[in-house]
C-alpha cells in the first residue's frame, strides 16, 4: 500500500481522534447566517440601501429594486412590476433579514430600518468587494452619491 492510505490496523477514524478535530466556533455559524442573509440579490440590494438612508418604506425599495432589475428609470417601472417585487420582498426577503437581525420592519407603517446585525452584514459586503454585484452595487451607490450632493 502507498504511504497515504491507512494500513489494516489503523482506520481513518482512528487516525483522527475527536480530541484532534477543531471545534466549530459560534463565529463560523454567525458568518453562515450573514451569507444566508446575503444569498439573494434582492436582500443584498436592501442592505446596500441602508448605507444611503437608514429608513425606507417598503414600496420605495420595491420600486428601486424593480428599476434596477429591469435596468429602467424608476418612473418607467410599471405598477404591476412594483407589486410583484413588493410581494417578493414582503413575503420572502424582508422576513429573512428580520430573522437574521439585519433589519427591523414595522408592519403598520411598512418602514425598514437597520437591525442589530446590519453593520456586520454591511462589513461582509464591503469585505467581499461585492464583485458579483458590480452593476447592483454601482446602481445603489449612485443613489448614495446623488443624495450626498
């Protein structure tokens, strides 16, 4: 047998005892939650918008996301498309971000604000360089640049 295979008296499980295996830290699990929160482009867009303004109406974000996805100015997005985007955000993406503590959502007013984990998620986005979302990030950041002028 070659040098890399265990012999008959030593199995792979015996070679690595439980004492030698690294323990999973809670930080790794938290990082998994960050990546789950950012797994969908619509959720990433919501997080991007938190950098430019810390309070958003859900309909405003739905309009911005529909505009970005269609590569169309906001005033040209149809009401039906905004409604479809709104429904997706309301039923799927906003609850996930609330569950992960990234945002808070007041149902009566439909206002979104940063949650306790917003900074961690924003830092993760910045750390990854958002290279897979360059068009999305530049769209969201252009709104921030316009707001700061």
